């Protein structure tokens, strides 16, 4: 499997690059496709404030958290992942900028990288919009602002119509592609993902698998045009995908917890255990990203791009069933609905 996936990575990147460069979209075609009218903006004002004017922030931290556009989203992210804000540690991070001279602050690598990306906004839009729309329904525009900031606990995240990127990742254009895809995906929530609907929790689990998996796959195939990705070895999803032992371990871990879902949902204690386990295995251990990416890859290669895109609107069960119908039993993802 390792050899096959490694060769496939090169072939995929080369193929998508050729397609991207050969497609000529005229104005008429653009007007007929809402997705192609997408607009992506870069904003590094939060990062500029923290690095250049830390004294002002430390004088009134609460005001900064309330008024800064990026930090309004950071606060919501902490609520979403149920992670307390480490305010004392955060103040220490801001203090580290105050402790250096203004000249040194101007040389900050995060700040320089974000300023460079602002200069490339038009070029990024021209390439990224065309590429992303090949994985999304035509009536799915992505109109968003990517905020660059620092002193946060996430490498990057999507929240509503906005994206926040940690300053050290300001030049990681492949990470932007991943987060931008989430925006398009989230516009198409099927009816069975509405709270209160039948099997909402079960569908949400597979939705998270599909969402993170497809976003990872879109980034994986974008490496030729957008080669800069998060180098953290704990989040090396592309490397994990090509490592047979890691892939098999994550596949087994995911299936093991999926088989326990019905029984765990029966009690409040079990529901808390399920939530914690899925967070650890799916997000921290990267099973959602790696296994979901492989599922998207199989559907795309065996059924075609349109079949993969259709699963966004038809929902996670469709994504699961299409994949399982294409692989041997040992590679199937456990289906709670059977």
C-alpha cells in the first residue's frame, strides 16, 4: 500500500496541476457558476496589533478579545472544542513581544510571512477558487476572510464565514485550501444533520469523518500548486496516509469506536466517553483526516469527481456507502446503520 500511495501522490499532483493550468474559464461560464465568483480576502491586522503594539493589548486584554475580529473567532473556537482559554499563559505570550525592541518586532517571521501573503492575495484567488470549485457544487460560493493572528492554540480553523490562521502558518497555502474547503462543505448540510432529526448523532459522526477527510484529500491533491503545509509531525496527514502501519492502526481504532457507538449512546456517561474518544481518535490521532481522505480518494478515482461532489449534498451516509461498495472487507469503515 505504501508504494502505491506514494506513486499516486505524484501522479495526482501532476494531473491536477495540468487540469488547473489548462482550464480556461470565460466570463460567461463564470457568471453561470456561483462558486467561481468566490472571493477570498487576507487580513493580518490582528497579528500586526499583537506583534507591533503588545503594550496596548496588555493594558486592556478584555477589550482586545472583544474588539479584535480574529480573537472573537478564537473565543468561539475555544467554546466549540470545550477548551478553556489559558489567559495567564496567553498574557505571557503577548509579554514576549513587549520584551523585545520595536526593530526586532518588525523582523518577526510570522509578521513578514503574513505581509508577503497579503501581496499574493490576487494570485492566490485566481488559482485557489478554480481549484476548490472542482470539488464543490456549482452553486457554492466561498466568500471569506482569512485572518492571520498569533498566541493561539490552533494551527488554523474555520468558523462560520471566516478562517483563522496561526501566524507561523501564514505562508502555508495548502492549509488555507483545507480550511477553505470546509466553508464550501458546511453550506450543504443535508436534512438529517439538522439538530433534532432522526439519527442526528450518528450522522454527525460520519459527517465529521467526511468533512475532515474530504478537506484533507482536497489539500492532498493540491500539493503541486499549493505545496506549503503544516510541518507538525503530529499532524502529518499526508505522511500517515502513505504509511501502511499507521494507516491500518487508525483504521482499526476508528472501527473499534464506531462499533461501540450504539451502546455508549444509551447513557449520559457513555455519551461523554464517546465524545472524548472520538475527539482523541478522530481529531488528535488524525483518524478522521487520514481514513476520510482515503475514502474520498477511492470514490474520486473509481467513480469520478462528480460522484464525490454529490456526496456533499446527499450526506455522510452516501459518502460511507459509496466507499464501502468499492473496497474489500478489510478496508471498509464500520457502518452503524446496517
